[in-house]
């Protein structure tokens, strides 16, 4: 059986992608690449991918975690990643965890994320990566809703995890991953991942799983209209992430990939981690994104490309210009949500080109290749694999220039599995089409443009904000009687994004200390959910049905008004 025939039998989705690429040169390049990495062996199963790399080039540095100068960077060889994944898998087995059990992870980017994802993939367990900014009720909800048996976290996030764990009935154990700057005394309070990784080398485990159809991750949505929903993903999705490096991102052997996005986010996995490890090219990941230091990180490691979301690009662009802005090794920025106003100036100032794309963790994919299509468009669907339509409320396709909802379907079949939510899963793919909730339009040539989020949901720096949680936190402040959260167009210019305003009414005979309200928000909310402005008003206008009329608040809003306050830096 030849390679293509073998591929058709073992990975029909990849086979279809190759058949529909069209260019013989591209097909040849992809075939050579996936054969070189023995793609058929791991088929997206992360533990198999690491083993393949370790067998081929054990001492090559495959991943660098940049720790921002807090302590030395972690430089991980393929052998170290594979070996530590086996050690962690053995430790989880010895702790009594079994196939299908959920392992939550709450931490900033760290080597243990890689080990845990690989360990879960070989054990048939499910990793639940949770945004390290999550706290309070949102964190508790995700720990409980996912049925996590254990949670892995770090000392800096431990207090929030301890509080949230009290409401997660099925949670049995907290594991700590002690970074070099953590208090070593914590090892006497909780078992540590460090101890598991210091054990003897492990070359195999009992009852190993290698089925790419098994669930391997639950990644939570932002929760636009209610509590966030957990999207169940299997290793077949990872296989497509690997393929994107060849088909879309167009990485080469000379590239060094970088991201500062959290590995708990699908973007960091799809654009950076999986393509880099699959193609055998270096990957650099920061603990966290820093707009002021991103170019220094790229110069330090020789990074040739990095990924961004939404207003992150405006944040970088708004940094004071430096004479060496264009003196950097980056040639390509892969961005989702580039603000049209800064797109071309950003490219000129920093000497880069932007590859724009669009996707959601549930599915759907479009992209604008470098040098093709109009600036401001997020592209067209991936030819031969994804079909997209722009429709009205009756699912009738609308003509060019008219805004409608973007719906899509994979030509190999579209399905979404929200964990424990079959009705929501069915509704999301009603009629066989994935309902994005994004309102867009297309031009005469088929290029797609984002207009706004259906229902006016608030999005900030790529995250969808849940207003009722923000209202709850600010409403609990002792000086606040009522509160209404709404959005105004983001100062960054990022399409579809908002700056948050908290309109507040004080209790009678009291004055509001604006900075104390901001302080409470910072202590109890994710940073993205903290309002940019506080608008002090005498009353919140309401409809007869007691709904807040935020449009009236927007009309009265001015950032320079005497009753409007900004968060002090």
C-alpha cells in the first residue's frame, strides 16, 4: 500500500485535504513533511508526536519557555518532553486516575502543560486547561462543570484555586507545580508535579491509549450568553492543527515560532505548539504576553513569526516608537482581529507582513494569505475543506455588502460536542451548519469582513466578556447601589471589540470612591473584565420590563465628562 492509500485509510480528513489542495508542488511538500515526521504514527495523539520527535532527534531543543527574566528560561529537548510526559503519566496512574478522568490545569505557560497534555493523551484522560486569569465563580464553575478529579496549579494561583475548589464536589486532589520562585515549604502541604518528574525514567505504561478519536481536551468558551461551555476535542483536531503549519501558516525549516498567548487558548495550540512540534521547528512561548517586550523576546530567540489576537496589535503599536522598531527577525505576524486602522502602518513600522485568519474553538476556518485580498478582511474559507455562508435570520444567503450571520461547515462533516450539553450542541450545528454568532459581510469577490457580534455581546482582547459577572462584583461594593455594564467602541480600533464602561448609582447620601471600585474589580475579576471607565449617574434608565437601556447611557457618555473616571495606572 502506498503512502496516499495508507493515508486515506488511516486519516481520511488529511487525505481529503491533500486531494483538494490543487497545487502538485504543495501536495508534494506536505507529503514529504508528514512522511518525514511519521505523521501516520501519531495521527495527532500528542504523546506519539513527542515520541516521534524524540526518536528522530532526541537532543534538539524543540520548545523554549521564556520566563521573562524571573529565572532561567526552560529549554526543552524532545527527549526531555517525551520522558517527562511518561513520568507524569505513571504518576497519575499511581494516584488512581483512570481512562476518561478529567485533569484540570490552572497555570500560566509552563513546561508542565506540555507534559500533562501528552500524559492525558496516552492515558485516555481529558485535560481541562483553564485560563489562568479565571477566578471566583467562573473558576469554580469550570472546575465543577468539567468533573475534574484533580487540578494542577502553581503557587501564585493557589489561593484562587483553593477557594474555587471548595465548590467542586468531584475534585479529589490539588497538585502543585513549584516554580523556582515558589516557597518550597508548600511541598509539605500539597503533592507536587516536581516530585513526580524527579522519579526514575519510564519508557512505557500499562493500558496505553492511541485512538485519535478519544476526547483529549475540554476547552471552555468565554461564556457570552451564560456560563461558559466546555468544548470536547479529540486528537483528530490536533492532527489538523499540525497540518495548518504546511497548508496555511506556510512555515519553513528556517522559522522559529513565538506566542505569548496562553496554551489554554486554542490559538496558541493551533498556530504555534502543534505545527512547530509536528514540523520539527523551534517553538518559543512566554509565560505571558507583554506588549512592551515582545520585540525583545523575538530578538533574543531569533523568532521569525508570532501570533496575536484582537487589540493586542494596537497595544504593541501604541508603544512609543523606537529607532530599532524594524530591526527584528520577525517576517510574519499571524493575527486574528487586526484593527484596520493600524494594519498597514504596523507592517511598515515593524517591517513585517500580516496573515489574517478567523476561527472558533467549535470550528470554522478562514484566512487571508499575505499579499492577497483587501486589507481589513479576515479572508476566505480554506478551499476544499470549509464552506461558509452569510445568511439572514431565515438562513437565506444575503448578497455581497449585506451583513448577516456567518455559518460554516466542514466538508467532512461538522459537529460540536459541548460537554454534558447535548441540546446546546445540537443547536450550535442546526441544519448541519455551525452557527458562529458573528455578523459579517462579504465583498463581490467573496472576501469576508467582521462587523459585530450577534446580540451586541462584548469582546475585549479576543475574549468575550460576561457582563452579569462584572455587574455582580461591582454591585457588591458597599458604595454602589446599581450598576450597568456596557461597551463602547474600543480605543484600540480592533474590529468587533469594546472598552467596558460601568455605569454606577451610589447609595443615597453617599459618595463613590471610583478608585476603590476599580480596586475591587481588579481583585475579583479577570483583568480583561475590569472596566476601563466608571460613569457615576443618578439612575440607570430602564425599559418597562426593567431592562437596562444602555443606549441612553452611551449617548450621555464622554470620556472627558466630570462624572466619568478612568482606572489609575
